[in-house]
C-alpha cells in the first residue's frame, strides 16, 4: 500500500503537444527579433554618425562632390517595396503550411532580390563619391555596405530555405524558418527606407 503521507505525483502527458509554433510562441521568432534589435542599433549609430559629420562640415557633400544620383537608388526602393508583397504572401503561406505556395513565393522573392542586387551594383557607381574621398564618402559607403551585407545574408538564407523546401527533409519547423525569414526581410525593407532618406534625400535638403 502507498503511504498516504507521501505527496501524490501527477504525470502530465505532453506527447500530443506540437513541437513547433509560429509567431511569439516560437523561440526562432524571439531570436530573429533580438537580432533585428541588435542590427537596428548598428544602423542607428551609422545614421547618427552621418548627421554628426554633416553638422560639423561647412558643406555637405563636400565640394565638388554632388549628392548621389536618384535613379538607381529610387529604382531599388520601388523594387524593395514591391518585394514586400510576395514576401508577406509567402509568410502567410508558411504559417498555413501550404508547401506549393511557399515554393512559388520563395522563387518570386529570390527573383526580386536578384533584381535589387543587380541594381545595387549600378547604385554604388552613382554615389558620386568613393569610400576614401572624405568623411562623407566613408560614411555613405559604410551605410550602403552595411545594408548590402544584410541583404546578401538574407538572400543566401532564403536560397537555402528554398532548396530545402524543394528537396527536404520537410517538417513543420521548416515552415517556421520561412516565416521568420520573411520577418527579417521586413527589417531589410524598413532599414533601407531610412538609409535611402539619409543618403539620397538628406543631402539635398542641407
């Protein structure tokens, strides 16, 4: 007989609980959010540095340099804003675990990224400065390079996930990865809008 003085042990069956979740119920979501906050700080420091240098300069950009040409930067802004549509569609498809839609969405997202990176090559050539020309050139190239690195990182991540969604192994956690990858792309879009305003619009208003 069991001793009535001993505490009763209750066994909780967790075998039926899901092994993955979306949104703020996922550790991946919190990890992605933490990374976004850290990298946002880096961008904020770089942007503040830009305006600090501009405030201490007699002329910004320094003569005889001109502000960056608007054509390629504006074109890339439009491409990035348009890319948010398939990105959000893919995110929703992943959360519905719609494999076919996820595959299509990721291919479309990669196509947008390829267009953006192609334009970015021309964009660097239209900045009307070099990284070693002056403090202006250095901070402009720093901002552009920082965003490009984040963009390339996410494109590589998207490409790897796309391959896995076609070849497997497939599991629910893969759909979570796609969803959080789409969340990070929103950060790439949002951070570019701030950098575009800093690099292209600000010098025309000073």
